[in-house]
C-alpha cells in the first residue's frame, strides 16, 4: 500500500466518524425525544474526541509530512496540502483549550436562550465575555499577520482577511444605499395574499415538486421537518435537507426549500471518489452559500422561474390565489423594506444586517468597544444605517445564535455568498444561450449541469477566490450583484 493510499484510508476513517456525528446531529434536530438530549450530547462529544485523536496521531502526521515531498497528481497534492493546513491548525489548539471552549459554548448557548426569552442582554453578557476571551486566545494560539479577526474569517472562508472584507463591503455599501433610497420612496407592493391560510400538506407537496424540478436527487437524500431548516451531508449519496412550514405564511416553506435545495445540490455534486478528502469537500462557506442563493434569489425570485411554476402553485391553492396575477405575485416575493430581523429580511437590506455585524465583530477583536455597550452600539447602527428603531434586545443584539457558539467571522460569508452567486449567475447566463428560456419552461438541467461542471466538481481543490477567478475570469466583485439588483429592482419599482 502506498503512502498516499494509507493517507486516504485514514481520512476516510475520520470522515466516517464525522459523518456518524452528522447522523446523530440530524436525528437530534428531526427526531430526538426531549429526554434523550443529555446522552446525545455525550455521544457526539465521544465521537469528536476519537476523530480528534486520529487526526493528531503520530501515524497521520508522519504520513502527511512524507507525502509533502513525494511526486503526486495535482488533486492528490491539493488533498495533502489541505490536510497539512488542518493538522497545523489543530496542533496549535491545546486539548485544554478545546475542552474549555466546548463547555463554555454549552453554557453560553443556554444563557443566550434565556437572555433572548427574557429580552435581557445582561444575562448573556458574562458568558459572551468568556467565549470572546477564549476566541482572543484562539487568535493568539493560531497566530496572524495583520488582524486577529483574520483567524476567525479563515475558519469559514479560507484565505479571507479583514482587509478584504472591508474592501468588498465598502464597494457594495454606497450603491446599495443609493438603490435602497430610491426604492424607499416607492409604495410597498401588496402581499396580503401571501399571508393567508395555506394548508400544510399542500405546501409540503409543492416544496417536493420544486426540489425535484431543481434536480435534487431523492434517492440520495430526503426532506424532513425541523425547527430551523438546514442541510447536512451524511456522505456523498445521503444529503438531507429540512424545512419548516408556517400555515399563515407562504414565503417560509418555498424559499427555505429552494435555499436548502441549492446547498444540497452542491453536496450531491461533489466528487464521491474523493470522499473524506479536500477535493470531495465544499470550497468554503461563502461558496456553499452562493449555491443556495443562486437558486433562492437569482433563480427562485425571478419572473422566469415563476412563469414556469406559478400555475402549479395556483392549482395547489385555487381558492387562495385565484385572483392573483403572476405580476402581483412577482412583486410580492420581491418586497424590499428595512426591518429588524436579519433572517426575515429581503435580498438587498440583508447585506446591511451583515455589515453591521461585521463592523461590531471587528471592533470587538480590536477591543475598541465594550461588551456591555453592545446593545446600544447595535441599536445606534440599526437607526443610522437602516432607520429602524430596535424595541428590545430580543429583536436586536440577541436575535442570532452565532455569538453564543463563538462563531465570530461567520456572518460575512452570507453576503459574500450572495455576491458570488450574482457573479456566477452572470457567467452562466453568458455561457448558456437562452438560460432564461429554459427556466421559463421549468427545465433547470442546463443550469445544474453548468454548476456541476464549473463549481461542484472541484470541491476544495481551489480556494473560493481562486475558484471564482477560474470560473468568471476575475476575483469576487460586488458589481455583479449591483448590476443584477439595479436591473431587477429598477424594473420592479419603475425606478
Ligand atoms: Mg444557507
């Protein structure tokens, strides 16, 4: 057996354990009875320990070192390079640190839940301070050139830096504000028909219809219900999604289905023969999000898409949508209006929610704001940027779960994902003659084929910016998002 084969064997073993953890997590979100929760947490942490031991074993380290000086194919080289990177990073984090972080995360998450329920930031404050101090420690343990926050960003978006995010957001901010200013002067379209009673079973069936049309493979996945929709990969041929149905709101199920469906198509399209290796893994969270957003927004909120699907939707709910025209519907699904809650915001104001979080996180890592001042800093930013008044902490600084897990540096990937989506979609439109014509007929195959060929097949062989440059000819540029937004909303709102 060659060194490379041994390396693959060990990686597959680690992936098997990690996928088993995913099964337990999936089950926890979908099926687990309340009393099973405590032991489940223990089971998952046992597997995490085993996987960590394998990764840090002498055998694995020796193999990775040996392989770095051997002649390999370009894909093998990429797999070894990524493994070396993961190994170096993990070796810097001491076992004590990892244990302390895991314990603090559990406590902080409980405190955050209580604080949000009571809408009282002061309950969360001491735990946030603890978890933030651990994250500062992580920055020191890992090390950085320019900014400690670079360490946080690199966890989710390898290679992304604070400086780069600042440039991307600075470029996007004023054209977005300008467009938003024009839209805000216009009347908000009627969407009352979206908020009527929509039967759960029929909503479910319509979601399945959309997923099948996108090309989601139900022989290699399944959909279930959960409190928060998510996608999880349990292996190359088992990529599961969940959705949530609100009978008084037609938006929630449809776009969560399309969004998670987009994530799942990416996972189903990763090369199965590279299982457990970088080449079989998603490139970054930003690229992952681009695959969900391209389907959710560029496709799923377009007129072409609903030319194909509005009649089917109407037939599913004849007494609810009988008098609604395609244009009324198209306007209702693209309402732009500044609001308090990130997850319920439209595709334009969404980015301000993210920019605010980025500014705050960066300041926290520069230690230029105090934790106790977070609610007022938050509220001031929402007032000055979005002109909304935050009535309480629950709908303000406590709305997101991320900080309670210590997931700093995660938020920027959401916006970056949308910007990648627009840049990719622009290229797909150039590469596929009459792409909109196919979509209007409900034929999503040409787009999926393009995504498979240009993005999915490469896994993590390239980092996000390299991949973007390879596919589109240039690195990430929010101008593509602005072109898309100006064209779409210019038409919709007659600007
Ligand atoms: Mg997502």
